[in-house]
C-alpha cells in the first residue's frame, strides 16, 4: 500500500521536479555548510538528514519501479520488456559519464585540497611565530629583570608603606599593574594604571606554586579584550626571617603595534594549523557531499529513465492492448492520438482499421440475423405445416424433420438428425416400407415421384401419400432430397366408410324396398294358386314360392347385416377388463356337445382397456364363430384364445390372439381378408372379419391375420391400454 | 554569573530533539561510512564528576562542582591543532513527584571553551557565560579549569520547604560547535562521543 502510494506520488512529473529542486537546494546548502559557512554551519546535520531522507525516498521509488517492472515482465504485460531495455539503456548512458565525472571530481578534490597546504607556508608561519617569540623573549627578559629589581626594592619595605612603594615602583617601571600577593593567595596590595580596574588580575594557582619554590615566572598572557600582556611573577624575599613570603606580579602592556603584529601572526598560524588539521575531515565531507550528489543524480536519472521509458512505451503498450482486444473480438477499441509522429500515424491507422472491422462485422451480423430470421420463418412454416417434411442430403443423411413428420412417423426427430435414413428402419421396424420406397426411388434416379405407402405401426394401419423431389442446382445441397408426405389413413378410411355407407343406403333403398313386395307377391301367388293346382304343380309352386320367400329373407338379412356394418355405431366406451369379457364369451361356447377344444391363455389379468363391451363381444363372437366353422369336423380341433401385453413401457398394448388349427387362410385372400365379402367359407355373409376390423378400428387398434406354416389361422388384435391402467400399474409399483 | 537561568515545568525538549537528531545522523553515517577503522582509534574521552556539593546561605542555594575531563586522542589532537572545543556543564534542579514525571524546575548550562594559544604557548579556557578567561600552560590545568563550577547560585528561594528536590549534573563535549568537517566525523566516531552520565542526588532537608 505504501509502495503504491510512493509510486502514485512518484509518477507525477511535477511533484518529482519539485522534489529534485528541493534536494538540489538542500545539496547546495549542504555543500556551503561543508565549506564551514557561518550561515549554514548550524543547519549541517539537518541538511544532511533532509538529503538522506530525499535519497531514501528516491531509492524507494526506484526500487518500487524496478519491482513493478520485474513483476510486469513475469506477467508478460505488453511493453514491459521494451521498458526494461529502454531503462537499462538510459541507466547505462547515465551511469558511465556520471561515474567518470565522479571519479575525476574526487581526484581533483583530493589533490585540490592537498595543494592548499604547502610545507613552505607552514614553515614560514612557524618561523614567523618563532620570530615573534624571539622578539618577545628579549622584552620579557628585560621585564623579568625589572620585576626582580622591584621585588628587591620591596623586600625591605615596611608593611605600612607597601602600597605607596608599589605605586612608586609601578610609575617608575611603567608597568600596567603591580600586585603583591600573600602566601595564601590573598592580595596584599595592588597598584594599577587603570583606575576603573579595582580588582587586580589574579595569577593562576600553578604560577603561585612556582613562587613557593622560589622560582620566577615570565610569560605572555592575552587578557580578555585588553590585548596581550607580559606577566612576571617574582618572589619578594624579605630579610626578616619571620616575615611572610610575598609574590610580586607585574603586568606590562605589550606595545600596541607589537601586540597587533603578534596577534596577527598568532591568528594566521592558528588558522593555518586548524585548516591543516581539518584537511582530512574536509576531504571526507566533500567526498560525502559529492557522493550524495552522485547518488542523487543517479537515482534521479534512473527515475527519469523509468518515466521516459514509460512515456515512450505507453502508446506501444496501448496499441498492443488494443490489438489484443481486437483479437478477442472487441472492435470498439479506439486509441487517442497523442502525437503527430510515426506513432500517431500508426494509432490513426489502427483506429481506421478497427472502425472498418466493426462496420464489416456489423454487416455480417445483420446478414446473419436476416438468415436466422428466414430460417426461423421457414421452420415456423414447416412446423405448422400439416404435411410431414423430411429433407436429406445427397448421401441420404437426414438434415431436417418437421414436427408433423416426426409425429406421423412416430419418431423423435432430434434422434435422427445427421444420421442416415436407413437408421429409421433399424430402430423403427414399421418404417421399413417408407425407407424402402425412398431408397428404391433414389436408386431408380427418380427426380420427382409420388407414392402411397402403407405402414403398420404401433398405432395401427397407416397410409402415407409421399412426394419426393430431388434438389437441383449446384453446391452442397445439390442432389439432396425433400420428401413431403401426408397421412391419408383417416381420409382413406373416411372415403371407404362413405363409399360403404352409400352402398348400404343404395342397397336399402334399391334392393330392400322391392324385397317386401316380392315376398308378399310370392306369398299371395302361393296362397291363391296353390289350392287350385294339381299336386305336381302345387309342389312346384310351393317349392318355388318357398325359394323366393327364403331367398328374399336371406337377401333381407344380408342387406340388414350390410347396413349394420356400414352404419356408424354409437360407442359406449368404458374402462373394462378384456380378460373378463373373453372369459364370459368363451363360457357361452363351452357346452358338453362341443367337439372343439377351447383353450384360453389369458396373461394380461390386470390390464384394462377402454372399449364398448357390446361391440367387443360381437368381435369375439365373430372370431370364435369363424374359428369354429374353420375347424368343424376336424380331428383334435383346437381353438386358442390368448391375451398378453406387448410393447414397451410407453407404448404398451394388449394383444388378443385367436388361433385355430384349421386349414388357415388362403394366400390369395390374405391381403384382403378384412374387406367386406371376402371369405374362404362356402357359407357366410363375408362381413364377419370386415366387422371385426371395423370394431378394432373403432377402438383405435390394429388387426392382422396370418396363416401358420403347418396350417391354422391366427388373427392378432392389438388394443391400446387405458390411461387408468398405467395409473394402476404405478400404484402397484409403489405398493 | 549565570548566563541562563529559567524556571520551567517541562522536560528539556530542545535537548531531546538535539539528541534525536544527532542519533539519526550517527545512524545514517554509520550506514554510509565504509572505513570504521579510522574513526575508532586511540583512547576514548571521559568526562566524570569528581566532586559536587551544595550549601545554603541566607540568600539561597549554592553549588560547587568539579568535573574531571580526559580528552580522547582525537580531541586532544584537535586541540593541539588549534581547534576550539566547547564543553557544556548542565545543572538541573528537579522537583520529585511521587506519581508523575519529575519536572525540571531550574536549569543552567555552563559553556566553557578550550583553545590553544600558540603565541603564548598556553591553553585558554573561556567561560562563555561569565565572559572570563584563564590561561594555562598545561592542558591538564586547562581541562580542570574547564570542568570547574564555582559558587553557582542555584536559586534565591530556599529549597528545603515544599516538595522534594534533587540536583543532577552532566558534562559533555558539544559536537555541534565543532567545525563542520570535524562534526561529520564526530557524529560517527566514539572518539568524540564525550558525555558523562547524569549525576543525581537528593537534597536533604
């Protein structure tokens, strides 16, 4: 977080310039202070700290930049490597000349400072000092002699006259101050030329120690601001043995000119000595200041290198980012043109490119949307078309199946998309005729064909009116096939029903109506002429009229039966158990004189169907009667009535089979066995199986007839299970 | 006689600030400096309190003290090369609080400058507070004179009433007054780090 703050503050060019300026001022002051300037000498440590803090800040900034750059390189941020190269280049370009300048500056500094100091100058100064000493020594010797003389004069002076004598001696000797000091250091008497100076200048205790050893002292003493004085101390030896040993201190003013010259020599010598001593520390200080300048310059240069490299690389990085975005599919990226140079030209070209790309993509999207719209429209049309549509490619791979087609064929369209059409037949056996027809027409090379195809599926007999058209043109779709078909089962059935209804109506009208008058006429003829005829003719007439009446009856029955067949029934559909119904019907046929063996194999005990009990009973009667007639007179006659559940969980049905071991169906009638008036029996109305088929169709079931290889006929009926049955079975599963 | 006498109830803030600044510079230079062998040569300088006592006369409390100053080899070399040294003798009268920080009630700083005088071949000791000066031919005598506090009037009010007081003394070489080039070395060299501990005693009533 702190690093981030440093980086944010540091990246602004203005704050950094201000910082550099401040550091530069601080460095100038530091350099001045190093030069022992009075003004900044006091601030030296503070300036040193400020500069150090600035350097630390800059160093932190540079480190943060370096770390950031390394991280960017590791993350492969665009422009990071280029920034690194530029930074390294800038830094090398800066470090080399700065280091050279630093090296030579340091050399000049060392030698320059050393060159200030000359052995001859030092010697000269020392000689000057020695000269001063020599000149002073003569004067000091005189003063000492004079003082010794004065001390001798004082030695015999009475204590009461000491002050006067002292005054007299001072005036005569020209001393500035004469003081007589007791053995314990107290001032006994004093005489000074300066009236204002009441307190005499006291000698140091070490000097008084000399006096105790009866030694003399002579020396120069700079006293306060008064200038240079010659101080002489001489013990005053009294001739009296009991007398206290005094010390006479005499202060002589050194002449002003001499004093000034001596002080000048002293000052120059001291200054030179000090400077000479300070030479090493000064070199160290200058080197340090120079090093700080070097480090500051280097750090500033490195920061500037970072800043410049970033500024240089920024447009390139932006371009790289934008190119990446374009590669990702974002064409809305626009870059701001910051300069009018080659990079600016590049940026403008990039903007043009993205603008064009965006426009062309927009057009593509619009076209795609139009295509999608058309496709959706087509799909909607196909989906709502009452005809089934299947389109295939040239290699018979299914490309599209509409809803009606999948419903009519009883298949899941999604399952077959992209697969060959032959897979229809392999997974749905009842579609084999459909597939065969299509394959046949393809192999025959029919470009446009129409065929009625009959299917026998789980939902019963189905007739499809198919029209196939081979797609022309060139390209991918060439050679493809579009099959359009209509389920005409219901239509055909309705047409047939209508035809039979018409036939029945005609029969009733045209045939049944004249039958009654015929019958009545025959009976009237018989009644009127039978009695009046002889026996032979009467018999003939009787037989003839009987025949007429019987035949008319038969015709009436036939017409009634036919009318019954053609009449649309009023079904009373109820949920019922088929097995129970079968058992009831079979029970009626079970009599002792029945020579036929009736076998029931009822498996589907709990299965329920929806049906009209009366019609189904009729169905069973017709079938059993047919079977009984077929096996009549045959040895070991046997009729098997069986029920069982067939089909899967979703499409389960009840199969009812009536099988006999009679002669079976003839092959020539097997195809039309359920048509009216198709029969293999010498007697029969020819409507038995037709009615059975009608009842099955009324119940939405399917019927088929077949002959066994070893003889015998089998009629197989499949009826749909009731919805309640599936609920029941669910409950059973649960229980 | 006393250059600076102030009554205050606070810690010596200026002194603390100076200390912090000095330590910071020392730390910095220690980090920068690459030749530590140059700055730690010779024997170290020592300042210690030899004798101190207070007495009371009618007009107030008086102090007399003697610091013993031994110059380090570097400092001695500097003095012999005419570099002036400034010694500071700090005197504080501290009011003792039982529960709070002790507060400095009175503080004096005696400044003594020691310099070699080539012409007279003597060492000058200037009392910068009083403006007096003494000349000594021997360095030892000069240092003794520099470490002497004589008849210092601490306060005119008697301290034997009211709260408890203690007196503390410390002597040090003022590095900040050295010539700038030497100061840089003085910051990092133990040779120049001449400062006594605080000597403290409680006033007996």
